[in-house]
């Protein structure tokens, strides 16, 4: 989730009632509505000149519409239940068809189709007693059928929870694992673990049971962006390059089973600016986004496909987010 702040007027949007969206309301002409991102406006407190979220979460739809989700909270609660003027608990599946958010009226976590319909409430155990929504990270699988809850406690006390949306079933990952993303088909979860010798271990945990692990070289461990392929073992590794030396970002692949790291391919992107977000689609295509999001300016997000062998890049989409934003989240983030 990106979190720059500024103030100004809110984009005109379609506000659809209930917990969020309801079927048949406003712009129902799309057979399969897809969201690219969501954002929330910033307002400034005149007393101390600080920004805080205000208004409603706004979905940016692939067909160009802007749709409000009034049932989604724009604040969080801490471990004691006190309101926190921040908002981080909003996620959109990589396919853009499902969203997860913190419900405004009771701060419960819910999952709902972007197209509308009933919201499914996740078990209370997703946010256990003594933990606030301000202490968690929420991640949706590529199709939105699984939710991962990561806890920001230090030292680590709570293991990452994996929740099956349809049944509410909860499983946990080994304590100390930190969420790093889903595989392209959603069957695995990629995690990081910081080891006592200052190295990092990457693991791909199959949701049906079993895992593979490797302690990668520092180039992989320190990479700003990683993405696990549908095969559950191949990790796309993006490095930033160097703006001062005019060195472009690169892409490599790393095999979690063999430990093999491919040679780097330069990307035709600005030096020092790698894809901030990357994911594989189920058919094995590597996607990424690059963005320009200076505070006080309109954010510009470009959607790309990347050939991990040649470094060839193709732009598949582009959209903007108002300079009035407080925070935003992209599909698959």
C-alpha cells in the first residue's frame, strides 16, 4: 500500500450503498467489473496541520469508473479498541475481482466481490483479542479465495494466519515467517524469515501442506520486489539499479529448490526505479507496476508485463490517482 498525503477536492464517483457494493446498482453494464486500485482522500486538521484519511475508499475500475465503498472503514483500531486515524486494511485480488476491507460499523474484516453482493465476514480470530487492526497486514490471493493476516508484533508472538474465505477455516504458518506474497495460482505463500546470522530464508509454503526453503544470496534477500511463479518454486527477483550511475533495474529468476540464480536482464525502465509490485498470472506471465507518486502530485501507475529472460517490457495499462490521496492500494498488492 502506498501512503503519500495531500489535500484538495475529491474525484466525482458513484457511491453504492450497503456494506460496499450492491448488485444492479449504478453502472451495471459491465459483465465482469475489475478494479485496478483503490484510494482514499486526505484531509488536513487545521489545529495541528496533520493529514488524515477522509471520505470513502474509492475503487478505480478498469473501465474508467470511480466507485465508492462506503462500508469500508477509513480508520483503524488499536489493541485497546481506540480509533486510529490511519487506514491500511484494504486489499484487492490480483485479478481485480475481489476486495477485502475493514468494515466501518464494527471494524471486522470482510471479503466481497467487486461486482457487488453480500460481504463475507472473516472469523473474529483473524484479529484476536489484544491485537488491533492497526497491527495487521491483509493480503488477498490472486482470485480472492484466501486471505493472509500478518501481524506486525516485535518480537514475533503471533504466527501468520491463512484463512479460506468460503469456509472460514484458519491455518497458521510457522512462527517468525513474514508474508512476502502469493504464488501466481494462489496455491503457495512466499515468506521471509530473518535468521540469527543476519541472513534471510525464503520459503514457499503449499497451502495443501509441505514447503520448500532456501537461504538465497544477498542480491535476492535484499531485492525490493519478489514474486513467486505458479510452479511454487521460481521467484522473479527485481533489483533497482542505480540512478546516480544510470544503471537500469534488472530482473532475474531464483529457484527455491535448486538455489540457482539466473543471469540478470536489464529492464527498459528508469535507473533506480524497479517495479514496486510484481506478480505472476496463473498462465505464467510476469506482471509488474511502476509508478510516479510524488506527494502533492497526481500519481501515475503503469501496468507492465515482463519477460524474465530477455527483460522485454510491454505496457498493458495506465491509470492515475488524484493528488488529494492519503493512501492507495493496487490490485495484487
